[in-house]
């Protein structure tokens, strides 16, 4: 089969949560540049407007302002979008937030504010609420529309934090991502009979606006580059091949999987 047919997503009605920035925006770009129709859902009105403006020069795009933790609003945004397209084919359940730094500071000393006993109930609920519960809520919102459409693809943005411990990453973030591979497996098993395939992408450190842009800070970048066998962090365009693969016929026999995309970080330190 020609690569143009293998990776054909033309016309696919697509939703990207957290699509106004970073990894979600890059997924939206990959879909739009290959002819899909894309709705970006994001809570940040300013960056959403900007993203829609940028992408509208390249294809069919619209935006819905929604906080994914507001479940009735999320369901309504999915109903609106499926009605707009008359179907729903692909969903990137991508919206997520950082939990801040981990229990070690960059100088190697312990960070008193990031000890297990220091986290507030609000901090715990917020990070787990956005990253874990809202991923499930997004899948829930998508499924009725995909069943009506005769199938679909759900692609969850997980993290290497779902698999490994990280001294520079918050406890809340690690635990919020830990359940995602198993959520994906269980959902995939239930939904395979409806022709809905569910998979996850597990990125390593990517340069985005997450955590107030802390991964754009040179001191942080130096640290993450040290742990990377490629000695570089991910650029948002690095996600696009995997995003397109999981949304397209090329991955038709893959479901319930989490694919790591980390430049080798989870392999260990190479030199
Ligand atoms: N950047 C990394 O190093 C990295 C690594 C692994 C996984 N991830 C995951 O990738 C996903 C995207 O993060 P990113 O790095 O592109 O960050 P980002 O901050 O650049 O983009 C995230 C987007 O999600 C939106 N968002 C946040 N909370 C929301 C909510 N409650 N409702 C709706 N929209 C919301 C933000 O407004 C923003 O536009 C997240 O799930 C994150 O955990 C990122």
C-alpha cells in the first residue's frame, strides 16, 4: 500500500483536548496538514483563538473553549462537535498539567515544598483531576459518538512518568499518569468490538508551555538533556509521526498499547 493511503486521515472528524499549545497543537497540525477536520478544545481562550487563527490558513479548524474537568461542559462540547461534523472519528485525549518540580532541587538538595507530606489536598485533586479523571471523562464523552460513526480512534497522551520514577517530577504528576496505560488497555478491550481503537503516546520531556514553561528554562533543559541518550529534549514536531500513525489506517491492528516516544530516556543513561 502506498504511504499516502496508509496514513490517509483526510476528512476525519477530529477533537484534540488541550489543543491550543504544545503536544496537542502539534497533533492538530499533523491532522490538519493531512486533510482532517479538527476541533481544538482548550480552557485558555487567548491561546485557543491564536491557534485557530494560525491553523485556519492550513485547513479546516474550529475551537471550543472548555475546561475538561467540567464534565457537563465537556460532554456538551463533544455533542456540538459531532453535530457540526455529522460524525466523530479521532480524539486526542491530551489536556494535562504539570504538578511542578519533584522532591529534589536542581542542586540535588531536597525540596521541602515537594515532600509527600507537603502537598495540599487541592494540589493532589487538581493534578489527578485533570490528568487522570478527565482523560476518562474525555473517553466517556467520545464513545457514544464514535459508536454512531461505526468506529474511531482514541489517542491518550500519557507520559514516561506512568512507567518510571523521576526525582525532578512531582509525586502528583507521576501518580496522575500511572493509571493511564491500564485505563487504555481496559477501554481498548471493551471497545474493540465497536471498531474503536484506543492507544496512548508516552512522551519523555518535550519543550512546551507545560508548568508555566519550566521546560523552556535553560537550567531545566540542561538537566533533562543529561538524562537523554540523544542529549536533547523532544521538539513538538517529534510527536507528529506517532500521532498520525495512531490516527490512520497504518495502525489498524494495534489497540490497547502505550508507545513510548522519549529519545531513549527510559533506556537509561548512555554516556
Ligand atoms: N511536555 C512534556 O514534557 C510532556 C511529557 C509527557 C507528557 N506530557 C503530556 O502532554 C500533554 C500536553 O502537555 P504539553 O506539554 O503540550 O503542555 P502545554 O501546557 O503546552 O499544553 C497543554 C494545553 O492543555 C490545556 N489545558 C490544561 N488544562 C486544561 C483543562 N483543564 N481543560 C482544557 N484544557 C486544558 C492548556 O491550556 C494548554 O493549552 C499533557 O497531558 C502532558 O501531561 C507532556
